[in-house]
């Protein structure tokens, strides 16, 4: 172990303590993001990752955790927000105490963080999901959206983009008949999906831009004996979706790599903590193997486009996350 000679007035070097606060524990997407954070920490060498989150996805649970992390005097908080605005007072308090706040996956409002790392570009994500639904049902028919919570920042942005895409001529034969919310809880998402299937007998596709929702909707289609009549698509984890692809409930789905997302967010937090002069709105951050990521004038950045999974590749990726 290296030792450092400490001169008068100097402090011993300490590890950069980065807390990753996820929407809820026990979520495979965030477990994979945690693995990415650990990978970044090993490369950076002087980083300690604190992985935490509420047991159920709520802003109140995250507020309690952030308050505790302020008391612990962590160097940075990397957080996927359950509510964009409710967290602002507590994260502003954190920033006032010198803690860098990076939101990732689901944003905190601009005044409550130093930077937000989108996993991809909202326009690309919204278009991708409409395109997959259209391809699955031959370009025509009734579709519905099963989202997470009504307050989830990222979900709402993607849904707006999807609605904008549906107004274009190439998707004029698709009809959005309902948007429902499962609050990223398996049982509620399943009930909402069953409700969609039973109240919309002509439904052809369900788009679920949430890993919990797409899994629940796929199960509902199988349980209602609607495989081949209703297709599910959206954003999912290969490890959870491989069986649904094989059942025929899902033809294809998409997701960015959450390992990469956790990795890049950790690098971003490290850059801010270390005072990288480019780590600011309008600048760029070094994200290790993910390259340089550019921030816009609001401190927003996009990591990479979403990736498509289907029967050709889902088994390979299901072994990873």
C-alpha cells in the first residue's frame, strides 16, 4: 500500500465517496448500473461507491436518503429521480454543502443538480418505441402505453415524443387508445395491463417504456391467451425479457446498457468533484471507455442511442444484465 508523506497543513488523501441513489432497490436495471459504477470506481482507484435507494419507488424515500447522505458528507450523489421537482429542495441543500449532484436515467429539475445524464436521446427513444410497435403489428391498429409513475420525468418526455411521432404521416394508421400507469410496481403494472387488454378488445400493441412495465405487460398477454394477437414492446432488460421473446409476446424491445450508464454517471460525478474545468454546462466530461460526453447549455447530456434486442441476440445479452 502506498503511503503519503504529509507535510504541515496537508491532509491525507481520502477516497472520493460517490453515492448512487436509485429509484428502488431490487430493480435489475439499477443493479446493472451499480455494477457499472463499481467498474468505474476500480478504474479511477480513489473512489468508494455507496449504493442505496428506497425499498419502493417514492420521492419521499429518496429525500430521506439524500438527507442522510448530506450528514455523511459524501462528495457526490448520483441519483435517478422518482420526481423531478420534489427532490429539488434537498438536492439544492446538498449542493450548498459542496456535494456534487448528478441525476441520471430520470432527471431532477435543472436547479437541483449539476448535470443530468440521459441514457440516450429522447427523440430517438420515443421514435424507436413507436417504430417497434408499428413493425410488430404491420403499421396499423390500436396501441396503448403502460408507463411507470405519472410523475416520472423520463417516461413523460418519451410519451410526448411518441405522441408527436404518431401525428406524422408514416404512423397515421396507429391509434393511441390509452395511457396508464403502473408506478413501476410489478403487481400494479400487471393489473393495468390486464385492464388494457380487457377494455380494448381491438388492441394490437402495448408499449411499456419501463423495465417493470414491459415484463408485467408481457406476462398479461400470455395469461390472457393473446400471444400473436397483441404484441408488447418498449424498454426492457434482456435477462427479464428473453422468455417473453421466446413465448412470442414480444418480437423486439430496446434498452441502453445500464452498466454503461452507471459507469458513465460515476465518471461524470468524479469529474465534477475533482473540479475538471470542462465539467459544466456547455462543456464535456471524460467518461472513460464511453469517451467524451458533451453537456448542453442546461447541463444535459446523452450517452448513446438505444439498442434493439430480439430472438437473434437476447440470449447473449441476458447473461450480462
